[in-house]
């Protein structure tokens, strides 16, 4: 089981300088490797009987594709030519190339998202992929070639977990270390069991469950946005490229960070709350980016539904709650009671069925319909074997933070 814990880092001036230098080195080598990749692709694209209008490298037909291993093996040679590469840890450079090829593989699989060149300052993180011994002491983390960096371990690493990787991330508010921690314990992925709910997300009520639990949409922006607007206005009056422009830009970026942190924090708390309410949760399989293209786009992006869904899935795995995705089409246009289609506009906030006379709040009706679909979709999957006599449904686990992992072995593991 792998978890990601994020902590604030406080590198000193010398370490900041080193890290910034490595980020830039990573950016340049990333761009170089991407150029190689692009040249190879362009040389294969050119028609055989005529030349393309743009100039392109002509490569021999048997010239191998610059894959990950080839580019990685070229790094030691490149180091002789460019001494700058020697300054950065070699594993950092390797994982950086790996990152490019992950992007390329993603593009191959999905058909979109071709890796792009990174402009100055766009490379934001470096990854230290391997540690021979525990890099953590009370206040510091030991990183290769960087030495001891001050870290705020506000949250202890759970017993039995070891630090696998550290990603150092640069943000406007400061430096962060994302620690990937792993335990040898293998936790079976949750299966549908117990009390099931469907969750409908929306702009009026942020979530609405089948049981009638609704939560109003928190307006992260409405409060923080006012400040952002002021800062952006001030920035627009500065001379571009000047010192004051840079100062203003950082202030705007910090405000964006602030809003983002608030949102993530809220979503983690909400995810835990939802896991308190049920053992099985069904969500819609929407592509929320399409929803964000609509009229209330700004608010949809602010709400971050996609992020909520992935956070919910992450939290649910830890807490042995099953999360299933169901078809989202027409969930709000179907009566959850008798399953006939009931057409209604967005402005109609109550669901009233003409067939069976079922009346309920619109969002809750969608939640119920999502739950119906979930139970149909995942009916074939095997039921969970009860291995302990923990109390069933609803009442359990409420407000008890220590019992967030519920299978017995894990429960013992975490009894702190
Ligand atoms: Zn009905």
C-alpha cells in the first residue's frame, strides 16, 4: 500500500539555489529529449515521393526510436559534453526522462496530450526515486547531493511504513516534499458491501446522497476571489518584465495556491464524511471538463468535481469503502422509484413523478438513481466475506479517526 504525504520543506539559501539549478537542468534535458522524439516522428511522417514544406531531418530507416532506455543510456555520454548535467543527481535526471516517456505513452494510449516543451520556470518538481536507508530524522530529510533539508513533520509517518520516494515541489508559497510511503502490508481492494449510497454532485448542493444528506456548495472563490481580483488588477498596472511585475505575479500565484489548498482540504474532509455514511459509494462517470465548458464554467472549475472524485477514491481505499462509477447519462431525468423518464429543466428543483407520484428533491432523486444503477452494474461482483464482527452500517466509525482502516489486520496495525 502506497500513500502520499505532503510536508513543508524549508531549504536554506544554498539549497534553494541548488534546487533551482537542478530544475532548470531538468527542464533543458527534458526539452532536448523531446526534440529528439519529435525529430524522429517528423522524419517518419514525410511522404516517400516528395518533400514536406517544412525542413525536416532525414533519418536512416533503421535509426532506432529514441525510447526511454536509449535516452537514459545517453545521459552519461551527455554528461561529458555538458558539465552542467553532472551537478544534478543522476537518478533525478533519469526519472525526468521517464516522465517524458510516461507522457508519450499516455499520448499513445489516449490519442491526446502530446508532451510539450517546457518554458523557463515551468519545471516545478524533481523526484528522488530511491533511498537506501530512512532519510528522515526529527526535523530534517536527507536528500542526495543536497544534504539535510529542514522539514515540518506535522503528521507522523505511520508505523510499518518506509519512505520510498521524495518529490520536491516548488510552489509560490514555498517548497514542499511529497513523500511516497509504502508498507509491506497488502490490502485487498474493497468490494461492494454493506450500506450503499449514490452521490450526485452539483452546483447548488455540492453533494446529495440517496439518504437525503445534502451539503451546500462552499464558495471558495466568493471570499478568496475578492482578494485575487485586487491583486490581479494591481499586477495589470505594473510594467511587464519589471521587478514590481515579478513581485505582483508571485502575490497572485500565492493567492491561487491559497484557494487550491482550501479546496483540497475541504474535499478530503468531505470524502471522510461520505465514507462515514456508507460502505459502498456510487458516483457518476462524467467527464467534468465538458461540464466546465457550459454557462457556469468558472463555478464548475472552482468546485473541482473531478478532484473530489479522485480524492474520494483515494480515501475510500484506505477506509475499505468501495467506490464504483456508473453511467451518468440521464440520471436526473429518471424517476428512481419506477424508473420512467421524467423530463425536467435545470430550473425545476423538485422531482415529481407523474407515473407513481414520487416526490423528492431533484438532487436527491439523482443520488437515488445513481445508487440504483450502481447496484445493477456491480451486482455480479462477489460479496465481501465478513471476517470480523464489527457493527454494520451507518453508526460505526462515526467520528473515530483512529479506525479509518477497518479490516482486522490493518486495524491492529494502526492501533495507536
Ligand atoms: Zn415514478
